[in-house]
């Protein structure tokens, strides 16, 4: 399985979207500062993920979630969580 995930930065309140084969280790790497793109945005919270059967599906989904419409989809999915 491959996972597409969305992290929320507690520092700047922005999302980070990525994909991985090992979600737990990747999330730990982000919060440990081992990922260049999120190192300065820690701490991070895992707020959303999807499982995909292939890497090709995961990369397509990741690319979609990074678009305007994909970001809109995530914000709608997380509306209750983000507003309390």
C-alpha cells in the first residue's frame, strides 16, 4: 500500500501534502526535522490520509490534492476539525 497524506503545520497553519509507502516512519521523519521542506514548519499534525494500491495511483492523487480543487476538497473534508 501507498499512502497520500496531509500534514498541518502548527507554526504557519498551512498544509503539506506528500505520499509514502510507510506512513508512520515518514510522519516521524517530518516531526524529527529530517525532511527539508517541513523542517522549519514543525510541529506537524497528520490530519488526513488515503491508502492507494499502487505508487502510480498515489502520485496522481498527491498531484490532485496539491491543485486548487484538491486543496478545496481537503478543506471541505476537514471543515469541522479545523473550525473546532
